[in-house]
C-alpha cells in the first residue's frame, strides 16, 4: 500500500469525525480544523488504528501533529510487520 | 533527599490537592490516584497521580470498577514513571494519550544576579481588587480551561500562604500572569499566561526571571514548572532543565 492509498483510507475517517466542507491533505494539522480538539484527536487515533489493524506506540501518538504523520506511522508499522 | 523528578511530581500533586480542597472536592487521596472534579480555571473531572501503583491487582480492579460506574474523567494525567506499563492498562480502560508536557526544574539559584526591568514594566504581587480582576481576565482568556476561574476561588487560593499571584504590567496595563505554589522543598510555577496581543514580546520570560530573582534570596530549593513544547525554548533559555514527562489522556467516547 503506497502513501496515496493509505491517505485514501484515512480521509473518509476524517470526514466522519470532522465533517464535510473541509479539505484534508497530508499537511492538514489540528489548528486547521475547528473540530480537531483533544476528544476528536483520540477518536481519530483509535479509528485509524482500527482501520489499519495497528497499535501506535505512546511516543508515536504524542508526535502526531498532521494527517501526514498518520501516513508515516502506518507505513512504518506495515514495514515492521513485513520484516 | 528527593530527586528533581520527585520535586516536580510532588509539587504538581500538592498543587492540585490544595486547590481541589479549596473547591471542597474530595480528591480521594486514599487511592493511588487522585480525582478533581470541576476545578474552575483548571481542568474539569481530572485524575492525576497516575503511576505504577495503579497496576497492583486490587487497585487496577478498583479503578476499572470506578470507571465502569460512570466516573469517567475528562482528563487523566499520568507521570512517566513506568509509563510503558501503565499506558497499555489505561488504553484497555479506553483512555488514549493525546498530549505530553515536560516537567522542568532549575536548582542552585542562590547566586543569581537580579535583572533590571525595562522602562514602563512593573511586576507586582496581586493584592488589590483591580489587579486580581486583571489577573483573572488574562488567565481565563488565555489558558482556555473549560471553566473560568472565579474571583471567589482566586481569593481562596491567595488566602493560603503557599500561593502568590503576580502580574506584569506594561505602562499600567496587566499583560502577563503567574501563580507560584511553594512547598517545604520546592516552588512550582503555574498559570503563566500572556494576553494574546502582547505575546512574543518577552513578558512571560521577564515574569519568570523576576520570580527566579526574588526566590533566590529566600531559598535554594528547586523551582519547577510544566512546559508545553511551545514553551520549552523559553524555559531552557532561563536555565530550566527538562527532567521528566507527563502524559495527558482522554477517554474515547465514540467508536467509529
């Protein structure tokens, strides 16, 4: 799965949580979206973990600031799982 | 002798305990965790003092039961002590980490040289009613706690000798605040806030420096504070060192 394919799976999750009418890109960060508060942040983390069947490490979660960071983490997790 | 890590934790926990008691809240100190509910100006439904004691079988069962019976807190603060073990436990309970802050400390400040304040700047201990109103206005508008701190709570806090509130004024107008909390072996700095239009002008740094200068004459105990990533560079510049880390958790409410 490449970055674009990973992001294509993350985007609908974002729409569910943050609603329509917002453009989501890998560069989108919490301050860009009004509804991206701490509650929705943990909802997003849990939903992405579930979608990709991964569990992020504590320090990985703390480091998340953009949607692209989720893509990085999925890539890293998938890479680790393959080895 | 306590380590700096102990000082940071102990000061924070004592700070919450003290304010919770002022609010008439039973913090549940008999438990290995403590709970505060609806502290205006701070956090609503907060659990703190989360550490490895939590993992003892009886304690973890008790906590799980407590959460199941509708006592879920909005926020939970876990120290980094054995966080690799407590994190999976908290996640099993439906709590997810979302942010972290660093506990920082400065010690051996006895030989500090006081710094002169620029023209027009004064820092005063808030005693008058109008200064306290200005102090509250800045704290409530900038710290974004879900509930505002009211005047009665501030009066209660400042009636305790452990607390002192300071305000920095530029040409007579309040721009920056801080609350100090002194225990027998450390001083904690809390509620450091600067009015939005006055930010990035160095006022917070001046205020912290003023406290360092003042405290250096009183004690050689360490001064501790809690820094977000954004605040860390300023505190490093002032001589604070990062010592430990705290993690903030929220309970997952919606399962997509």
